[in-house]
C-alpha cells in the first residue's frame, strides 16, 4: 500500500512537470518569445511602466488609485466610498487614503485618470 502511494505521488508530480504547471510565466506567456503578452488587455494598467505619463506620475500611490478606480463605474465607486457620484469626490476619497502630501496628489490624479479612461 505504501509503495502504491509513493508511486502515485511520483506520477502526479511527473504529470505536473510534463503539463507545464509551475512555470513562472503569467498569462502573457514567456516574455522572451516574440509576441509575448500580445492581446493581454485584461492586465493593462497594472504595471507601473504602462501607466499614463500624466504629470510624470508613475508611483505606487498613483498605480493603486488608478487600478482601484478602474474596477467599477463611477456610481459604484461613489456608493462604496459614501460620496457624491462625481469624479472629484471619488478621487478625493482615494486621496484621503494616503498619508503624505505627494502620495495624496498622486492618488488623486491616478483615480481621475482611471475615471477618464486614461
């Protein structure tokens, strides 16, 4: 019985290796292959290198607010944050989550850019 269990475990591990499970490549595939990541729009905006150059803001505060504000429509974001359904009010709600003056400015701009589809 013990041998059968060990054999089954080894065959399972071999199956995962042969199937390619456990690779370090994400949904875009191998980054070294030609055309890798093409058509991968579902993750657009999550990499700080793909953020708009609005005011040169490409920081974690900008990226986090941009990602959060791009998840739902304006009305839902306003409901979640208990504010008026305006771009300014929602962006200020995300701005309030930052602790530094610079972070607040960047979060505000990131949210506005997302709401403006930038």
